[in-house]
C-alpha cells in the first residue's frame, strides 16, 4: 500500500484534523484518508454534473507539499494554483 508523508503541515491544519479525527473516533491517519477521499468524491460529482473546469487554490509551506498535491490531483482538476 502506498504511503504519503506530509512535511511542514501547518499547526492549525494539524490541530483541526486531530480534532476532526477525535470527533469521528478515528486515528489521524484514517481521518486524513477520509478527507482525501471526500475531496475526490466532490471532484468526481462535479465532473458528473458536467463541470468542465475545476481550479484548486491552495497554500503550501514546502515544495514537497506542492509536489504531493500536484501528483494527487493530476488528471482530476484543470489547474492547481497557490503559493
């Protein structure tokens, strides 16, 4: 099974993800996977409705985060923008 390592995760994102995991009774890892799946399902739903362009605006601290998101969204969205 592939592994994804997130480096430089902003403290507020970690805190919010951890709180969300606790609310759902899941580990941090399982919650992160659930969030990624939910994002993909939303993208697929938009495509099914006929949306032709999906632009993702994001902020990353590290180049590795940008690269990981680029690979994750490759072929799924029209453009990934941000700083």
